[in-house]
């Protein structure tokens, strides 16, 4: 089977990681997998075993399957010669969503929440092909002893409103007076067209640090130094950072967005119904006060994430692709 995927770039993004990991798994299984992106260069931050080509070479060969998740590059996706074209929903509620569902595509969703929403709203089929975590990159490490410090880790892309980073900051600030040992830890990479530096945008009286552009080899270390990981996303598909924290055996407080497939309240995580500072504060406080609860949630979350390897995801996708090839 010949498979092509299109991306707007190959920088450090969860959506890019998905295609690189999927491509690696399918290439290992003997499939011909080509990743098209504007200049055709290979990613520098993660090994990729497939083939990369530039958009200028679109249309030069035929494929059985074409994959795309990015609305901004749909004009290029139209140039791809593929028997079956698939749009892979990884984000809820994009303004161009209504246009895409009218096209002669098949549809995938990277979480049960997205699939259910697409099917209910547009009355179309949406195959469930969820996310994954690479256990060679994200795994538990022994914590470094830091005295009386209690670290709360969260993603740091504060200028992305859907990440709700300010809600997390407000929740922790409201606890800081009573729990002065709290520390916020943020992380991010300078990626994308504007390459905005989020560090100057963090404004809080809580002691904090920011890790920028860490290599993949340091990600397990970063997560494993945290006492709690907090995610407050809205309109997410699959919450990569929440899944990665759980794979590193860190107790998690999260919103339901992007986590419904693996975060179950009071079992594998503490889940808030929607991302509000007061709700986040309440759940963070529960973990802060109860070490036994932290350990139980962390262990259960880690065990749950063992179901979500990229190999398991490739199994799901492989079944779907074979079915679509037969139909076309």
C-alpha cells in the first residue's frame, strides 16, 4: 500500500509527532509512506523512517491513501493523486470544518469526543483512530529530591487561548498563600510561523521556571520532576501532553477536552467538567494534601497509557486503510 500524508511543517508539534510516529510504524510494516511538506526536509527533532518530499512534487505519483489534518494546506491536498483521501480531525470546532465535511473525503478522529461530535453534528461516519505515546521517550524516572518544593507542571504556550494556561496559573495562585512551597514549571518550544516566545507572557507571583526547546531525550526527565501535571484545554482532540504526563507516571488534573479516552475521574486522573480556575484549584488541592491519592492516580494513569502505544494506533489505522482501499 502506498500512503501519503501532508503537513504544513515538521517542527515540534503534537500533530506533527502523530504523523512521524504513524509513518515510522507503517514503514516498519513494509508500507510505502511519504510525508509531503513545503520544502521536503526531514524533521530534526525526531527520527523519521519514511520518505519526505516537497509540495512541488505533488501529483508526480499515485497513492492508495492520502492523509491530511491541516485546513491551511487543503489546496495542496487537492493536488495529491490518491484513490482514497482522508481528513483526520485533530481539533474541535475549526471555522472551516463545515467546508471539509462536504468534500469527497473519508474522515478519522483522534479521540472519541471528536468522532462523536462530528457524527452527531454532520451525520457522517468518522473512524476512531486515537493517539499514542512513545515509551522510549516518555517513561517514569526517579524523582530528584528537592527539599520541601512541590512542583506543578503545565504546558506553557500561554498565547494559545484554548490551552487555558492562565486558568491554571490563577488556580495555583489561589493556593499559594496557604501552600508557599508551590512552584509552577512550564515548557514549550519556539515553533510555527510567528515563533512567539511565551516566557515574557507569564505573569505570576508564584515561583516559576520555564523550559524552552528541550530535546526529546529530556522529556521524561522534565515530566518526572513534577509532583502534579495540570491540563485545562478546551476544544482539544487528543491531549498529547496529558497522555505523556500519565505515561511518565505523574498524577494528572485535567479538563475533559482531549482526555476522554484515558482520563477517568478519580481513577486514572482527577477530571474537571470544564476548565475553570475554581474547579482546577479544588482538584489540585486534593492531590496536594493526599500523597496516597497522588500515588494511586499516578499508577493507574501509567497503567492505562500502556494501551496507547503508537503500534496499537497503527493497528487501528491499518485496519481502516485496508477497508478503504477495498472500497476504492
